C-alpha cells in the first residue's frame, strides 16, 4: 500500500507555517500540517532544508571602533591571532557537531524507514484481517443456508419414508387379499375337477 510522495516545497511551507505560529517543528507536527507523508520522506526534506540554511562561512567578529583606535599594531596582531584560533575552534566544533548530527540523522532515517515499513505491514495485516472477517461471514451465511437446506431435505426424506411405509402397508394388504382370493379360487376349481 504505497503512499503518495510529498514534495520539498510542501515540507518547507509546513515548516514556515509552524514557525509562524511559534510551534515546534517536529516530524509529527509537519505530518499533521500536511495531512499525510512518510516519516522518512519528511526527514529527507528537513535535511535538505537544514543544509540550505546552514552557514558554511566561518564566524567573524568585528573589533569595536573605540578599541581598534586605541590598540597598537601588536595588539592588532594578537587580536587577529585570537580570532583565527577561535574560528578554528568553532570550525572544529561545527564539524564535530555536524558529524554527530549526520550520524543521528542517519540513525533517525533508518528508524523512520523501519517505522514506515511497520506501518505498511500493519495496514496490510488490517486489510487481510478485514478480508478474513468478510470470508468468515460469507462462510457462516453459506453454512446457515446449507443447514436450512439440509433440514428441508430431512423433512422431505421423512415425508417420503412415510409415503413408502404407507404404500408398503397397502401393497402387503393387497397381496394378502390377492393370495386369499387365489386360494378361494383354487379351492372352487378343485371340486369341479374331482367330479369330472
């Protein structure tokens, strides 16, 4: 059961709407804002948006004008060296943080794919269960119909057996009467034969 994909623009629009309302930008909040979307797709689009807004240039700090005017050339050199060291530290920290964020995003992406897969399996299981329930209802209806037919056939069989029993009794009576008539007829014929 596939889902229709959501676009980067839709996610960006949802993020803007959430930020405008001062709401937290979460996967669930974006999904609720859009009304649909898989967690892994939302995650990919959020990564793209973060990469777009991330600043890649090192942070620069301007020396206030009053301090710059009063400092000597030596102090100016020291300031530049301190700024360079700070920028390197910031860059090192930024790289480490980006590496941790990337690892966390990969882990999250993997979890989101598993969640999407689990949700899809759940939908398939629910669909199969609904189909099985329908099949059970159909079988129960067929069983009730067959049971009704069976009872009707049993009644017909009982009626036929009663008719056969009745016919059998009638036949026995007829045969008994016929045998009695044959004996009488044979007995009547004998005396006339004896006289001849």
